[in-house]
């Protein structure tokens, strides 16, 4: 039986990903994977993580009913922006979303050959940790997507999930405080980052807003993210 306390965690920025991890948790709190979680919360069936803006536009041209979003300001060919505040009023029931951002989607695509790829932020922290526990993951690479691995909102979330995945029950307050004081939070609050809603930072700091984890897999050469229900702890085998 695996000892949950022994999970080996490493925390790497995207440029540091030189080998293919077995299990990767790609963290982007502000804002890609908070946005992705909200898309599922609003009914989206799947999210295609696009390699480039051109690929997102080409997918839209082939599938006009798909919903495209990118970070930065609104742009032709894109239906919306990378903002949980704006996305929470969208009806995405059964829709396919195409997402392209500066950090989050790039980080997920950088580990697309891994056996298990989870995408995460605070809004799905507990479900993500629980999935790592139920899959008995002994060694996990956390991809800290922002600022070449230095983004403290992503590192804090990654460290929190890593602790939770070992069965420890750390108080989230300090991790959320770090995220709230991060450069990304300040830039979103001050309007430096475009395509932002005034509620974005608060929405990115909602702990366990959603009950699902998010798993990315290659489907017909596209990296596709799907919400994944995770059994409750009472369904886990005893350690
Ligand atoms: O939309 C975001 O918050 C960022 C882009 S930027 O840093 O604001 O330019 O993208 P993400 O990949 O979600 O970190
Ligand atoms: Mg980010």
C-alpha cells in the first residue's frame, strides 16, 4: 500500500521542463485554469488547449460553434477573454471551448506526453489533491506556469495542493495570502492586464469553488481538457 506521506514533489517553471514527467499538475491561478474551471462550471463539455492564436482561429473557422477565448483584450475571431468574471455569465452548456493563453495553456502543452496531466488553480485544489491520492501518485511534477516558475500565486497553489495530496491538512490562509499579494493579482487589480473583470482576483482566490479536477489528454492530436469527478475520501482504500 502506498504511503501518501511520501509523495515526491518538484516545482518547475516551463523553461525547466527538460524531461517528460509521469504525472504533471500544471498550475495557473491567474487566470487560465480558474477560467477553465468556470467554463466547466458553466456547462462546457471540453476545452481544447490551442498551441497558438493561429491554431485557435483555424479551429474556429472549421467549427464556428466552438467558443474561442484568449488572454489580453477582445480580438477578432475570439468570442471572449480569459476572465472568470466575464465567463461566469456565459451559457456554455455542451459547448467546446478553445483556450489560448500566455502561460497556462503553454504549460499544459509542454507536458502533453506525460501519462497524467492535471490543470489546476485554487478553485479545484482539493479535487486535484484527491485525484493524486486516489491514483496513488508517488512522484508529481508541478508546473508553475507564471513568470518562468517564479509566479507566487502559482507556486503557493502548487505547494498547497502538494501538501493536501499527502494527506496533510494545511490551513489555506497563508497560501491564499501569498497569491493575493502576487504580482499577477496586483496587475489585474491595477488594470495592467487587459481583458480583466473587477472580480477576477477574488474569483481566482476562491478555494475549492468546484468539486471536479481537470484532466488533459491528447485526443486526435489536440490537447483536450475535461472535468473529472473525483471519488470522495471515504471511497479511498485505507492507507
Ligand atoms: O490572462 C492572464 O491572466 C495571463 C496573461 S497576462 O499575464 O495577463 O498577459 O495568462 P495566463 O496564461 O492565464 O496566466
Ligand atoms: Mg497566470
